[in-house]
C-alpha cells in the first residue's frame, strides 16, 4: 500500500534525464494516520474531561422555625449508618436505645456495607409486611467527604429507594464511635 | 486456450478524500474543544460509580478544599457580572466598570467581598490559592455568610438572564432551566465543613444539588 515515489535515478543512455511522470500523486497514508490519531485524541479528551456528578436531594427545611422535621418511622424499617473515622461505619437497625440488630462495625468493602444493605433490603419487607427499607446516613464530625460519597454510591448499587443524609448525630452515637475507636481526628 | 489474464491493478488507494474528511473533522474537534481552565483551588474529588455528567453551562460550583477553604465559580460570564451587581448593592461596595469586566472573566474566586477589589487588581496568573483565604461561610443566613448570598444572587441572576433570553426568542419565560449548583469537595474534607455548605444551600431551599465526583474503575 505504502509506496515510495522514488525517482528511478536518471542517467540512462544519452544522458537525458527523464523525469518519471506519476501524476503528481503524494502518498497520503501517513497524513491520514496522523489526522485520525489526532481526531481520536480530541474526541476522547473532550468527552472524558467532564466530571461525574452525583445528584443529591435533601429534605426541605423549615427555615423560619428550624424545627426538627425528622419523622418517626417504624423502627423495623430504619437502618442507620453512622460514619466514623478511618473509613469505618457503625450500623444498627431500629432505634439506638433498643436496637433490633445491635451496633456493629463494618467498612466500605463489598463484604461490609454492601452485604449488610443487601441482607437488610431482603429482610425488612418480610418483617414489616412489604414495606421497604429506609437508610439513614449519619456522618459524624470525623467522617470525610469520600465516606459520604461512598455511602451514597452503595445506596445506588443496592438500589435503595429511601435514604437520607442526616446531620443530627446523637450523643449516644458519638459515644458508640468512641467506644469502637473510630472517632479519631 | 483462453488463459484469463488477471488484470493487475495497483493496491494503492486514492487517499485525498479521506484526508480531506479527516482534517475537516480534526478542525471541528479542535475548535469545539473548550480549553480546560485551570482551577485555582485544586481538589482531589472522591470517586463514585455515578454515570451522570455535570452540565456544561448554567452551572455554579462550590469548591471545598481539604482544610475547609471555600471557592465559588459561576460558568456564565453574564451571570457573574449580574451577580456582582447585586452583591455590590447588598454589601455597599461599589465596583468600577473595569472591575466588572475583570470579574466576568474570573473563573473562580475565594475571597471575602471586601477583598475582591484587591483580587481583581491582580493579574489572573498572580491570583494564587495562598492569597485567597476562601469565601466566608457560616450556618446563618446573615451578611456574614457571604456564600449564601453569592449562591442566591447567582441563582436569581441566572434565572433573570434566561427569562430575558426566552422573551427575546418568543419562548415561554417560565419554562427555563434553573441553575445547577454543584459541590466539589475534596475527598478528605471533613464533614463539618461540608455540612456548612449543605446547610447554606438548604437554607435557601436549594435542596437539590450535585456532588462532583471522579470516575471509579470497577
């Protein structure tokens, strides 16, 4: 395909240099190669440049009174994830005073949070007669943004329809984190 | 006896047309590619599996550094100028026409409004992150929470500009897309600094927002 347009070196008899006529064709293969390479580069960089976005909706807040809008839900349905430091979570089912599943430390791995969420997602409708799970994500002051994003990601993966980020961490929950040693600065 | 003679044709193809097309496409991509503007405060966002993309225009981003430093950026230069106009009357700081022009070209900033003049006096290359200590944020809705008012005025300005544009185009002025507010927080930013931003947005009933995240490979 790629051929070189070589001059067949004149100097034949008679000393008459005959220039080979080739219709002025230039081999464009390399040029096309380069152009497509650049096209690919620009196509990929323009679309990959855009950062990912994760949409979050927070509950409406009554600004005037700043009333606690938390509603009481069936304690069998609620699973609370308290995000501590060092990429660890304490989770429990029900209320903190009398939990159905006692608080346990898990991490953000497949066998940690994901396993718990999937198990609870299957278990909650059985106990409550078809009602779905409600997950409360409660970051402590020692949690970092990455933890919150990871937790929200797990909600999407486990396909949990009802979840919320709550910033009203209870003193009992902080004490719990401290006891487990995951409330470090 | 008729021996079929296979006609030997040259294998080389005429590439002129292909070359034309490819360079046309190349030119198109080069021209449409928006040059990535360098951010003053560089943050390392947390990765997520989210597939959604951030919109291109009509966007404002609140950047939170790992030490809680807050920067604000608006995507549209017209919105920037309008927002500064509202902010200048709210905080009783007047800006010159030249400063408005400069602010419209400012990608992001992280200074209290009383220091904005000094920032605008600098060349864009000199506006380093060290010089900017962040937009003041707190949990109130008062004048001390400057971010609250920046976001609020930007949202109003964006809606007004889009409404005017819709009227010019003979479209329904109520059918406009509202500005997207995104939070770009460093993965290591502690929750209290993030919580301030979330509460600032919730206080103005901006209950929907986006977290800017990186791409996580499976």
